[in-house]
C-alpha cells in the first residue's frame, strides 16, 4: 500500500493532475487522503487542509460501497460551506487561533461514531485496487 500511495502521489502536482488519474487511482487517492486527514485531526482538520477534496472523496467512498461514509463526508462538505467565513487561515504565527479552532469547532460531532459507520476503509480500498489493477499499471 505504501508503494502504491507514493506512486500515485508522485503523479500529483496540482488539482488538474488529479483529474488525469485513472478512475480507480482517483478513488484510491481521494478515499485514503481524506480518511487520513480525519484520522489525524478529525473532520476539523480535513476541512482546513483539503476542503476541495471532500465532495470528490464522497464520490470515491460511494464507489467503494460505503454510502454511510460518503454521507458523512458530504455532511462535512455542506457544513464547511456554511462555516467557510469563520474558518481560521493557516499562517505560521496563527497557532493560537488554530489551537482554539481544534478545541471547539462545528465539526466535532462528525467525528463521533466513525467505527459504527465503517469509516476506516483500508480493506475495501485495497480490494478495490485489486479488482481494478489494470488501471494502476500506468501509475508507477
């Protein structure tokens, strides 16, 4: 998985590069990237770091057969759009506002029950890769 992740990431320099990936690689990348953001800092972190990936990631989770996860990500995207004006900007000297944001934010409730909805998707993602291995031949 680590080698595949590196190979996919090596092909991405911009958002336009994401559109050039084969569909299966797109599903792999988006689902893993957003899952890891949430795993590291909750939906609050995903919203700050990759808000532009939320809606496409929801589509990716749909393709993995995870509609409850897709719905949760869409909920985060909708809330992100509503809260956009109040989100802190990430700046080197802005650690206090970032810390305050993570302490109490509008996205905390989305982090509840992730195990119950099957959020963690390594097994399904790798099965998807195996089922679509031909689409990954040109990625590395």
